[in-house]
């Protein structure tokens, strides 16, 4: 039998993963043929998962040692003073963590989408295959039931009616032989019940996994990526082993259920391959045609003599017509093109979209781990840098005139003092009579002795808006303001 396939070829990444060394728990190389029921083959994936888990555990250990050293070891004063290298390191670590996180999320969503498409195509093909096999089983069961029960009842009644005519009774016996021949041919068809059970089980399990794939994808966002990457790598490698030689696995898996000739016919569906059901379907067709000819003759010649036989003869004719329609449907369903198309669609969904999506999910896990490591490296340094900046801000001299906070406090105090001084000046100008008769020379001396720096400081502190009633008139030579006393009128 020819095993050359022209309509399917495994992608290159499946060959690369398939050729990856397979080692069991005893560190012995094993065959990379997809045999999931073999114990050594199962151990190879356990070994791969353990290696990935060990590598990820080593990564966690290195991170723990780094964080412990970072917390225990303190920097000296010289390193605290040099802020530029630490600030640059923190910035680049944060940028790296952000870029890796964005890349990981993008790759993860794309990988999840590809995996979802592959799983959907696989489940759709499996359910479509199950529908085809169920249709074949329903047609076979219905036709055999109608031949065994319905036809048998009609022939039994006609045998009583035609008891006086030996030739008609002989025709009825010949039709019974044709019906038995049809039942024999239908019984020789494969029993699809076990195959349907396997297909439905695979489809249901795949749908169940896909239903919770979103939860798994969300769990990827957490630290579970450290452990899930090992499982994903094992799943990718096993799927790649299947995709390289899928026909061989299916033929070995179904050898106890269906003959290898039938499986080969559906897997390759070549015009050069003979249809294993052609002989049975041909005999089925010829038997039905012969029976229909016999019924036509009885309806034409026996009904005028036995009018009561018309009902049973018409019942047999209707049964044969429905059996012929079932024959045409059965021929179409048993053709290799339908099931072969579903098989190829399932392979493409698993080996192209599915494996590619799993590879992207593995890449997402690696990027997420790198982003997590970069984040852990950046956070302690950033925290230390922020704490040092806050400490340096608290160490600013409050007496410094260039300190904004000290300037605000000084301005507030100066405003309060100026307001009080203005009030006192006003009170002295109207309250005390002795102050009104102060000599002009003494007032001019007070003006001349006023320091210039006081005026400048007040002008700066009040934002260029000094209180002019409190500021001495410098350089003008004018006397201070005076109030003329007016005596009270006597009553």
C-alpha cells in the first residue's frame, strides 16, 4: 500500500522539536516515535519537565540570593553620594522590565489566539467526524431494522395470501433471500461505535481544556509561569512527535477496531486506492433493484387476483424506496473525501496553529520570567533611590534664603510683623501728644540713621510691595509726616 502523502507535510518546527533528544529517567535515550502508552516515552516528558523545573528553580534561587544580599549589604557613604549611576541603572531596569512585560503580553495574547484557533479547528473536525460516523451507523441500523422486521412482516402476510399460488410464494422466498443478502452486506461494514466513543472523548476533553484555557492564560500572568513552562514544553514536544508521523499512530491505535485497509483508505484517500466498501454497496444496490423488479411484477399480475395483497406489496415497495435512498446517503458518507478532509483539518489545526501557539506561549513564559527578574532587580534600587532623595530633601537648611519652603515661612512671618508695626505706627501718630512735638532735627536724624539693608530686605520679602508708611524716606531730605494739633473748643 502506498504511504506517500501529497496533501499534508509537517511544519519545520515540529521536525526540530521531534529531533530533540528523548531521555528517560535513567538518562538513557529512547525512540522519539509518538507512543504515549509506552512507559519510557512517558518518562521522557517527565524528565523534560523536571529539567525545565530545575532550571526555573535555579533562577528563583539566584533571585533570592540577590535580594538577600541587597537587603543585608548596605552601601557606604561614597556610593550614596553618587546618585547618577544608580539612577541610570534603575531607569534602564524599569524600562527593560516594562518593555519585556509589554512584549510578553503581546506574544501571549497572540499565542493564546493561535492555540484557540487550532483547538477550535480540531474540535470542529472531530465533531464533524463523529457526525459522519453517527450518520453511517444510523443508516446501517435503520436499513437492517427495516429489512429484518418490516419486510419480514409483509412477506409473512403475503405468504398466507398467495398460499394457493406456488409461483408467487416462490417469488416471495426469493425476495427474502435478497433481503438476507442485504442484511449480510450491511453487517460486514465496520462497527463505528468504538470509534465514535474515542472521537467524542477526545473532542470533549479538548473542549474542556479550551473552556478553561482563559483561566490558564490569566494564571500565566502570575508566578505560575515558572511551573507551567515545563508542562507547555512537554506538551509541545509530544504534539510535535505526533505531527511528524500521525498516520502511523492512528493505524496502530485503530488496528484492533478497524482493518488497516479501511484506515489506510481514509487517511490517504487516493484515486489509486480501491474503495473497501465498493463490493458491499454494489451487492446492496443489485439486491434492491432485483426486489423492486419482483414487486413491480406482483403488483401488475397478482393484485387483480388477490386484491388484499396490494397493501403489503405497496408497503414493501415503500420500504425498498427508502432503503435505496439510505443506500445513496451511505455511499456518500462512506466515501473517503469527507473523513479525509476532517482528518487533514484536524492535523492542520493541531500541528500548525496549535503547536505554533504553544511555542508562542512558551516564549511568553520566558519573557514574563525575564520581566519579573528585571522588575525584582529594579524595585529595591528604585526604593533606595527614592528614599535617598526624600532624605536629601529633608536635609535642606531652613535658613537658606533660596529654599522655597523657608522663603514661604519667612514671608508669612514678615507679613505678620509688618502688619503689627503698621498698626503701632498709626496708633503712635494719633494717640500720644508728646510724640507730636518731637523736634524735626531729631526725626531727621532717625531717618538718616535707617539702614539701607532693612529697606532692601523688606522690599524682597514682600515681593516688591513694601508698606510705604513704615519705610523711611531715604535720600529725599523731607521731614517725617506730622499731625497738627487742634485744641478742643470750650463749651
